[in-house]
DNA sequence: CACCATATAGACTGTTTGGTCTGTTTTCAA
DNA sequence: TTGAAAACAGACCAAACAGTCTATATGGTG
C-alpha cells in the first residue's frame, strides 16, 4: 500500500478548516481537493460516503482539536474555575482574532447545516460535545463543586461559549468571548 | 403598480424559514422560488442584490420575529428574571421540538456562513442582537439589577441560548434549552 | 382613456456542483 | 520476483447553481 494514506489527513484537516470558515455547503469538493492537494479518486477511496462522510471525519477531528486545547488548559489550572474559564476564553478569542474573525467553533456551522438530517454527523457532534463537557466538568468538580452542579456548569459554559463565538464573529470583537470567561470565572 | 409587492413578503418569509432549517448555501434560489410561489423576475426586482440581499432581509425579519417574542415575554414578566428567562426558554424549546429539531435560531446559521465576508448581512445580525439585548436587559434592570450588570446578564443569557439551540439540535432534546432558562433564572 | 412606472413571468446561460468511472502507481506478503 | 490489495490520479457527467434577459401584465394618475 502507498505508505498509508498520504492524503487522508490532509483532506480531513482542509475540510475542517474550510467548514469552520465558510460552512459545509459553501465548501465545494473541488476547493477542498485543491487546497489539500489530493485528487478526487483519493477522496472517494478514503471516504466512500463522499462529502458527508468527510464532514463526519472533520467533526471528529475538530472535537479532538478542542478537547486537546481544553486538556491543556486543565493541566495548567486543574482546580481553579476562574483561571480555567479565562484560559479557555483567551484561546478561543486568540484563534478568532488571528483568523480575522473567521475561525469560530469548528463544528457549529457544519452541525447547524446538516443536523438532524444527517444522523452520522449529528452523532459525531454529540461525541465532541460529550468530551468537552467531561473535561470542563472535571475542573469544576476538582474545584469543589458537586457532581451534578459541575456538569450543569460545564454545559452552561460551553453553550455560552458557542453563542459568544457567533456574536464575536458578527461584531468582529474578542469581547463577547472574553466576557464569557469572566462571567463563568466569577461563579 | 401591481397591488404593491405581492411576492416580496412571501420571498423573505420563505427564505428565513429555509435558511433557518438548512442554512444559507444549501437553500437554492429555485427552492425558495418554488416554495414561495414567486417567479425569478420578482426576486431580482425586489432584491437587485440577489441572494445576499434576500439574506439580509431575512435576517432583519428574523430579528423582528425574535424581538416580538421577547417583548411578549417581557409583557408577561416585566420584572421577574426567573419567569422571563423561563418563558424565553420555553418558547424556543417549543419551536424547536415542533419542527423536529430543525428550527433553531433563525439567524445563527446564515451569520456563521456569511460573516464577516458579507458586511451587510453581518450588520443585520448586529442590529438583531442589539435589539434582543436591549429587551432582555430591560427586564434585568426592572428586576433591580444595575445597568451594566443587567447588560452583561442579557448578553450572557442570549449567548447561552444560542449555544443551547445548537446543542438541542444535535441531541434532539429540549433539555439544553430549558436548562439555560433555569440556570439564568436562578442568578 | 392613456400613460408609464411597478411588478410579474419564465426561458435561457455559463459555471460549478457532488459523484462516477477507468486506469495507473505503490507497497507488502508470499 | 511476482500477485494483489491499497492508494493515487484525473477525465468525465448529469444536475443544480446564481444570475441575466426580454416580454407581459397591472393599476394609480394625468
């Protein structure tokens, strides 16, 4: 076999980047192919399900990306709600600003465009959210919160962050994101 | 003139409905035309700017729709944070459920797909958000909050609701939306 | 009644879409 | 060394896309 899938990873990463910036439907297969350097044959070899299967992989990959960022923030602030929420917000705000307010949540747009029509993409989205809630909730628990209160707090922080990533994009401002970090750091 | 724009309103409403459910790029002009009953000539007569101009009008219309719902909730609960937040959440959850978890926020998907590339649509989105924050903030102020705390609370409730509308769709559940109402009602 | 801007109507066009299909190259195991 | 599976490669296709164009109907006003 050809060294093991030279193009597969490039395809997934490029798809994630484009879906994040301009959405699922606006990102044509030809654009993804161009920017990843892969030919069409490779796409349909690795993803027989076509664009929808690629989107599922892109959502999984994006879930991983955010989970790693959250784990890194947890390592630095394992039992400090305010510091953890602030670090989470600071990273998202930084990513947003340095992309010209284009790179918000890497799964939100794709999910809104395809869920619930496409169950596989929705399931990938649910997996990503579950993982994020687990990580955020573990910090809340470590900082002394009861298990169910910690879970509620984690859910709420993630929801507020998702909303802030929309508002920040519309307003071209980091403030809505940083506000979420401050608000949930003060609970 | 022909009775004054028979098709204009139908076009905007249909566009809003389709953009809300399946996104901006996935909603073809021909589909919007079919479902609204308008011919292509009327679309380009009323919206010389084409699809993007129609999207701007659809976002404005959606901003109005949500603003009216919030004003109705404010009339019922002018100075009761918990009741107001609960009513807001209950309405959004109801709309979501009765559409089979398809009708979330009527502007979020379109904004994520087009902002910041299209400044006119982004501006319409900002106008809608400003109006919503004003209404929600006025309830917080009436219930005894300081002006700036009320504004922060309003921003946060709206951000959390936007996020919950994504999560609810992915999970096919009203719970994330109702949770936001409870959490922000308990502040 | 006649005029004319407003609005309706849809055929048509060049481009792009996601997807299929037929080969060729690479790599490992036998 | 050779056979076969895995991966690469891109020409090709029907359908759908946003947008243009020309023609027709409508109805208030002079």
